[in-house]
C-alpha cells in the first residue's frame, strides 16, 4: 500500500510506498520528505501556483 501525506496549505499530496517491513516505514517517510522540497520547487517553476493554489487546469498528477 501507500501512505498519503497531505499539505493543507499548499494543496499537495505526497505518496509514500509502505515497505513490507513496517520497521522501515520511518526511513521511507524521511526519504520521501527529503525529496519533497526539490520536487515542489520544480512544480512551482513549471505551473506557477497563485496564492498557494495550483490553478493550471492542464496540470497533471506527478508521482514523486
């Protein structure tokens, strides 16, 4: 399965694959959060959100 983390202010979802061994979940979440900022910056440059809203109707869902 996957763990979904939602950022309420920025209206973004982060999908984190859940490892088979739940002891590794913390490591998986940390790795996903490390890449979050970089990927978010790339999306901002591509689509230019206005007032924290991603207003481009042509924007697609990007799996991070």
